[in-house]
C-alpha cells in the first residue's frame, strides 16, 4: 500500500463537490475488462473450449434482458492472451461479439522478453485477430490496426521489482508503435506493480533507462491534446473499503476486481462512483473500468450467475431513483472514444460517432 495510499489521501483532500441534476446529469460509463484466459490452470483442450462455450451460450441468455440508459445490453471486453491463442477460441468469441455483447482486445503474458520479441508478438497477433477473425478495427486516419492492452501479471513496463513477467522497459514505445490505443492494466493492488497514480485517466511516456514509466504521467484534460509518443492509461477504481474489514478493524482494498465471492453489487458500485475517475474538467463523466479473470473456475460461476444478474437488476432499479444518473454499458474501445470526446469538450456522449473516432492520432479541439 506504500505505493498508492499517499495518493489516495491526497486525492480525497482535493476532491471537489459537484452537484448533478436531471437536466445536468452524471454520465456513468461501465466497462468490464476481462483477462480472459481459457487455459488458466492448464486444463485439457476440451475443458478450455467448454469454458469459452459457456460464455458464448450463457451470456446472451442471462443478460439480454438488461439494458442501460441508451438501451444497450451489458458489454464485456475479452482481453485475450496472445500466448494462449488458438483459432477455436477466437472464432467463438468473435461470434458472440457480432451478436452485440462485447468486444475483443489484447492480453499478454511474457517473461524475459525483448523489445523486438514484443514487437513481433503484437504485430502478428493484431494481424491475426483482424484478418483471421474479423476482430479489432482500423484507425480511420492512419489505416493502422489498433488494439487495447492489458499486461499479464500486471508487470507493464517491466514494473515488478524482481524483473519477472516482462523484460521490456520501453514497453510503452512498442505498444504505441504497434497500434495500442490505450492501456487498461491498472489498478494492480495489492501487487507491488501498482502505480502511485491512482483513480486517473492520464498519458504516460517512456522514460529512458527506467522501469515502470507509467508510474508518472500527465492527466487527460478538457481542451488539451496529448503529448506526442504518449499512451492513454485508463485506470479502474482503487480505494479503501471500510465496510469490509480485516480482523474487524483494518479496511480491505476495493480494487474493482470481480471474482468468486466478490461479485458486483450496489455497495461496490458506490465505491466505484466515489473513486471519481474522470477527465480533468469533465467531472460529470465518470469512468468505471472493472476487471476480472472470467474463464477461471469459480469466477465464471459468479460472472455468469445469479449474483451478476442481481447486480444489473439492482442497478436498473437504483437508477430509477436517481434522475441525475445516466449509466452506460460500454466496451474498452467505446470507453477510450468517450474519453477523447470529453477531452474535446463534448458535453453529451455521442455514441453514433464512435465508429469514426480516432485515438492516439487525435487532436483536441481548443
């Protein structure tokens, strides 16, 4: 906690009170970013395929009955690990996404890697996802295939103190070069890879001869263009939960992780709101980036079970009592696009234009 607790208290002291009304509502964007690893635990291939099939069959059956303030069903972004690639998995997930239930982006586990090795992995995998499976998309200005990224073992930019599970100090440079539109790895607490920046949307640049470059950065802000060679970092909520105490006195960590025994709930939703992740100058747009390991046994039963159904039902009922709320289920791609809309000073979310939005090449209107 020494990495992030000081930042947590500094943010609480600086937090400004904002009033929302039905005429000037709080727009709440919820994205579930899944470190989706069908081969978690090294199962036989038939078991791994069964996990994917369960998602593809049960997700529409359970969640098509729910909708947000724009009439969209719950969305799920599958960050699929390059190191577990098999076409059978992606063919199934691509069909689920085509039905309107989510999206696929890129996850990676690697160890003692090199810049060239990482470059090759990312280029080959994005080409495969786009051309073989019809996934990902192209930047309309550059024609480049783009992807969102989550680092396996949380070790972005070689950030583990022992140097394991990465090896590439200049990872941000390689991600930008290979078409990454945003990194969504954080928060990683209680891992020691956690950054001192928390509950923020910001831009990070490679810092020569240093690991963990994303430990510093520049906040995304209305009316401000990102610096060249900087990568958008989208963090999920991280805070103390005094309602869940250890030994009856110490607070537990709310790190926006959905897992068995810790499903989404209205109580957790209030913590996510209080984290107040937003673009500076646009406090009425709140971004809630959640994460999970959705193919892991135990987790899959929670995420595709009655607890998650109960959350969506309770959220719908709660929103009816809060005319100052508008909530939206979004993919990681949509969340990044909405962040850029906020930077451009747009006051009402424009979902129709997201298909033509650009990402790291975009310039903010001043």
